[in-house]
C-alpha cells in the first residue's frame, strides 16, 4: 500500500505533499500562511513577557546547552517561552519543506509555483539566522523590527503560493476595472506602510523583550500619531475599494474579500486605541500583533481577488491585454 493510500485521513493528509494534487498543494500553502502568521504572534509573546533573552545565546540556549537548563540569572519561565518559540521554527520549516516538495512533485510541474515554494524554506532559514542576530544584538529595535518585516515578506510569499495554486498559469487577467485594480494595489502598499510604522511604534514604546534592550529615540506620541494617520488612510482606501466593487457589481469573491478586510481593519483600530488609552497592556500588544498579521493577509486576499490567471489546470494562453502591473 502506498503511504498516500493510508486509511487514516489525517495521516493521508500529512503525507499528501509526496503525491500532491492541486487541492493538497493549496492546502499546504494555506498551512504555510497559518504557521508563519502563528510564529509572528508567538514572537510578540516572547517580547511582551520579557523573554527575549530567555535563551541569551544562539544557536545554543545557554553557553553550555542547546536546551533550557537551570540558570541562576535567568527566569525558568522566560527561558521556556523563548525556547518554545525557537522550537516552533522547526514546525514552520517542516511546512515550508512540504510546500517545496509538493511543488516539485506536482504533475504537471508549474515553475511559478515552484519558485514561490522555494522561498518558504530559504526564507525561514534566513529568519532563523536573523533571529540569532537579534539575540546577539541584545534585542536592538532595528534587528527586532526587521525580524517582523521578514515575516511580513514570508507571509506574502505564502499567500501568493496559496492564490497561485488555485488558478492556472495563464497571463494575469483583471476581474475588475483597471482603476479598481490599482486601488487594491495601493491599499496593499498602504498596509505595508502601516506595518512599518507599527514597527517604529513598537521599537519606541515599552515591551522591548528584556530590561537591557535599547529603544528608538523617537517621541512615542509622534510615532503613534503617524501610525494612526496611516491607519486612517488604510480604512479610507478599504472603504473606497468596497464601494467601488459594489457599484460596479464585481464578483462576489472580491466584494467579500474587501468586506472582510474592512472588518479586520476596524477591529484592529479598536484594539489599537484601547491599548493606547490603557497604557499598552501586554495582552493587548500580543492581540494587536495578531491583528496586524490578519490585516496584511486580508489585504493580500483583497488584491488577489481582483485578478486571475484562469482556472486551475488551464494551459498558458496569449494575454488578452498588457498586464505588466498586475503582479499581486
């Protein structure tokens, strides 16, 4: 009996990367989106619990051990939280490799999917190495911030793998008016700017990950105001996209994607203002990071819902019209 013919559906699903179908390929891509978003949130948990240097060395946890051991100067809780986050990297890497193997073994092979799939394990290894730099820099806000930005890039690659796995390999075809398509792309850029501004706020405010960690020398009121202003822009662009899709009677999938994004953005704004007025409690910071990952993923979803490359399994065909800007 083949491994992929196993009677247990869970085992069969876990082994599906070896004999992939378009559906299982897409399933592994979605799993990669989830685990990359998840480790981003657990990374924030490390920071808000002051566990950033729970394992003060890298790749070892302490100078003489790869795993947590009793240390007079380190809290066992901080060590456990930080080491647990490191262990999650192996889960993310395993899912990334599964995506890569599935893309390599998918028949017929799709070079576009394969390139996106290769980004998973390579990007995760780069992230792990950068994590070592974060520790060596004693949680400098630049290295911590770039750690998050790398995760944003990985989540984008994962989402594009998911989106491309559900369509064909033909040229990009717009499903909406050109200007609406551009609006969706501008929205993605605005959300990216919002995330970068959020990194500056996080690097300036409390919850550095450890008492010895340095902070950006910015005025917290100023960077928080800039962050809020960009958030207003994102809300406006999201509402405009939803309205444009509605009045043009666009596909239901595109309208649902924009509506979902608007809901997440408004909820994220409520969390942001609440944490600001409550002096930035740790729990709400973690919830805000979760919200930021969802806003990013939903923004990508809204953008990809405005275009297609034909139905899954369709062969490439000549472009109907130039679409050089239609990449997302």
